[in-house]
């Protein structure tokens, strides 16, 4: 599996930023201590069958107008869309 680092973040296990990173399909590749002692988490999208192409297609499908109601609320979460694409072998 090839990991392509896309950035580092200082995120704890319950941090909203970390939740967003994981929701969009990034995985934690590794972590280390920064110079100031804070944990640095490095995230990537994995180049594999369900890697970057899946993330791209899921976001495209999730953003379609029919996925949102009149008040702008999503009908299906990004994770639901991703799981549907996996089960339909759309990637």
C-alpha cells in the first residue's frame, strides 16, 4: 500500500478537526511528537482499491443536489455514500 502524506495536524482523539479528517476518508499514517511536545498526526488518502478514487467519487456523489433537502440538510452522510459505492463496486 502506498501512502501519500497530505498534511499534519495537532489533533486529539475527540477533536472536531480529526473527525472531519476521518469523515473525508483520510487515514492516520503515523504520529510523532512535535518540538513543543504536542502530538503531530500525519494523514493521507491511501492509493488502493478503496483509496483516493473512492474518496473523490464519494464526495462528488455526496455533493449532488438531490442529496440535500429544501433546508440544505444532507439526506445521506458522506460515510453512507462511501459505503454504498463500496457495496455497488463503483470504484
